[in-house]
C-alpha cells in the first residue's frame, strides 16, 4: 500500500512542472507585409499572459534583414539587447496583452524574422518556455507601369503602351472621362475621372506610384476644337465732342478739347453680334481731367480674343500753376522772406510755446495748409504748403529753435537817436512819427543809433523822394520784436534853397577851420626853429670871449603840437538821381576822423659856456645871427 501512495505522489510531482508550463502565456511578432529594398522597418514583439510577467528572454534569427536595434516598452526595461537576442524585465509584473518591445531591421531582400528560445518568467519566479514565432516581410514591388489607359471620346495617339508616357487626342465635347488600370496590386493611381474641357488645348497628368514608392507620370493632351467666331471688330466709333475718323483696323485716335469740356460721350457698335464689350469698357460717358485722358473701348470675340480701341483726349489746361507765397510772417522770430526761398531758420525765446504763422498766397486760386505744432525747447519744424490750382505743391519749411529758459534773448529794440544831415528833428524815442521839409534831394543822409548793439535796423523808402513820401526806420531786437518810426517828407523849393545854403555854410566853416589849423602849426614850428638858432648863436659867441658867464636859458620842452580831430559819423549817403535804365544802390559809408598833427622837436637848455681861449678877434660882431629859415 505504501508503495502505491509513493507512486501517486511521484506522478503528481512530475506533473506539477508540466502544469505550470502549460499556463496561458504566449509571445508574437508582427512586421509589415512588405518593405522597400534597403529600408528600415519596425516589428512589434507582444505578450498575451494571464500571469504577472516580469521577464522575457528570446533569441532571434534574421533572414533577408540585418539587426537595427531593440527598444523595450510597456514599463519593461532592457537588461541587454544585441544582434542575437534580448532580455527585458518588469519588477512589478504585467499581465494581459501588451507590447514588450520594438525590433528594428533593415531589409536586404524578402525577409523572415524568427524569435527562438522564448522564455517568460512571472513574479513568483516560475518559468514558461514557449515555441518559436516568425513573421515574413515581402520586398515591395517597384512596378509603376499602368496596365491600360483610355478616354471616353476620341482616340489616344499613339495607341497605349505601358512604356509610352505622352498621348494626345482631339475631341469636340466639353468633357471627357479618363480611365486607367493597375499594373501591380500595390500601385496607387491619381488623375483619372471626368474632366471639363475648355476650347483649345487641355493637359492632364495620370500619376502611378508603385508599392516601393517609385512614380511614373502619363500625360494626355486633349484639344477641344473651337468653331466660335474670332471677330472682335467695331463697326462704328464716335464721340459727342469733336470728330474722329474711324476705321475698324485703326485702334488709336487723338482728340483735343477746350478747357470747359468736362465730359465726353463715346458711342460704339459691334461688327459681330456674338462679340461683347468687356465689362466697364463699352460705350459710355467719361469724365475728362485737365491734360491727357485715355478712353478705352474693349471688344471680346466669341472665342475670347480681345481688341482695344483707344481715344487719347487732351483737355486744355488753363489753370494757374502758381504755388508761391507773397508773404510770410511769424508772431515771434525774424525771417527775411523771398518767395523763391523755401527754407528758413529763426530763434524764439523760451516763453513762446506756439507760433502764429501768417502766410498769404501769391495766387488767390491756390490753397495753403500750415503744420504748426506746439514748440518744444530746441529744434522744431513748421511747414507751409502751397498747392496751386493745378495741384502742384510747394513746401516752405521754417526751422524754429526755441531757446532754453537760461537763453532768453534781448528784447531791447529802442533807438537812441535819429539824425538827418542838413535837417534837424527833435527826436524822442517815444515819438514814432516826424515831419520834415526837403528840397529837391533824391535821398537823405540818415544816422541811426541803437541802445542794444545786438539789435538791428533797416531804413525803407529813402530814395526817389517826393512830396508825401514816407521814410520808415524799423529796429529789431535780438528776440525779433520790432519798433517803427516814420518820417513824413514834405518837398518844396524853399527847403531846397535852405539846404543849399546849409551845405555852403558847412563848406565855408570847414575851409576856415583848415586855415586856422595850418596857421597854428606854422607858428609852433617857427618858434621851435628860432629857439634852436639862438642856442647856436650863443655857442658861437662864447668861443670869441676869454670868459663869459652865461645864464642858462630855461625853456620847457614842447613834445607835441595840438591835435585837431573831426567827429566820426556813420551816415547813409544819398545815391545820385539815376538815369533811365540804370539801377541805383544806396551806400552807407563811415566818415573817418581828419587829424592834423605836427611833430615838434623838443627845446632843451643851452649849455653853460666855460672860460676859453679867444682864438678869434674879440671885435667880431655879436649880432651876426644866421638868417632863420622856416621849414
């Protein structure tokens, strides 16, 4: 009995491993059905198990392919992987169906990928040995030739041949169907189906791609016959202003109209009823601009051929092109305006934040626009744009520098005095208007003295003086502020006589003054010479006596004769009355002082004579004094 129990236990023990290995667990490999030569493909290694798998080991056999790598997935890590096999594990274990890794292989021919010696282990350290698994990969076909190609109407030329890729056909239908069949089951075809045909040539491509990816393109050129009319001529063309000599073969015409013609009606008729006018280019009334205008009539034939007839209309332009300014003034800052000068620069004080620009156009038909922004400290630009009646513009630019608060310019434009040669006025800086009577003078000599050397002044109207003329003296401060004085001129003959007498008096006084200066100079020179001659005489007499005591002559030296100087005047010299055709110019010149100066040698003390031997007769006359000569 014991022997029977022992056999039962032995058989049961031997069956245990067999039952464990028969547990539900399998491995599979999945690869693409086909692949292109030399391409790399991926094969998935999958497990289906009802136990917790924590490790898979396998070898592989690669036929027609070479190893490219193995990458674990689904939480499995790689213990090792090589050209011969792989070993992956998952500590936690995994059951069900899942991918444990991807095997990459490079195809060299039709391939067979086989997994051998497959062993699975579970988390309880049980081992399961599985049978080999294989997958095949066919080499993809490179066949990209069609088996057939046809059209629903007409005949292909040449007849279809899989190696011929270009065909043509002529049809009259507006559409056609293109059919093609595969030369290999792995091919894909595009470009077939129903096609709409336009008149004339139509081109269609049929593209064949092989299983391996190689491409071949078949081209069919289908011509749709066109029996439509090509007539795109006009039968007539006319305008309601002026006349044109129409000819259907002449497509360009010219016409001049006066400036008061603002529009023109164009009439046109078609020669062929099947032709049409292009949209917007048929008979119509057109607006005429000044100068050149181009009016186009466009005709489209039934077959789409187009012809254009052009009428060039020149509308006389008598508008003004004057875009000049006649004046330009600023509320602060000074500029010297000229209509031909388009750029100016000026400076304004810190307290000026906005300029008032007063611009007047030379032509009343032109328009003015002013860009006058608020002024910042530093550089600013003000522009005045003048647009003529013709639309032509001119821009006057004013560069305005607004000074910093520390750079305030002088506001002093005060005049200290105004003097007129030969005429007296009782000038008062606070009186701005004066009356003066003159004779037949063409202009006056006017001297103006300003309080501030940085200020400037101008004199206007001081030429060709007549009764009622007004001379203006305008002073401008450094900051640009101005002050004006007027001198109203009354012209009469009596004033002329007085002016002549005054001029004669001034001449006589000058002549007399010259004579007085010359006389004083001669007296000083003679006095010096007499003193010098007397000294020489005393010296000669001392040599003729044995012992003579001579008292020294005490004369103070005269170093320099008086200097007589005429005053310096800054005057405006009147220009002589011009003759016809000769331009006159006023010249302001500085009259330099006239100085009369006599140099006088100093008179010094005569030497004291000592006792000397008398070598000449004492009876010589002491009064033999050399004759004086006046230099």
